[in-house]
C-alpha cells in the first residue's frame, strides 16, 4: 500500500486543469490557471471549515 504525498493527492478538477494547462497556449492557459487558482482557494476554505 502506498499513500499519496500531498502534491500527488489532488482532486479531479485540479488534475484535469493541470493536464489542460500543459497543452494550452496563451489565452487558454491563462483561463486554466485562473480556474486552478479558484479551485485551490475553494479547497483551502473547505479545509479551514473542517479543521476549525
């Protein structure tokens, strides 16, 4: 059994956005990066709610 490292333990949305960012160019990449940023911000809010 192998446990995921924090950098490997990502949600499906982050995984899809990462793949899209790698293949995207200019404007598409900026849009994908923005989506990734929003997703990470939302995830941090959820973690904060759970841990407090």
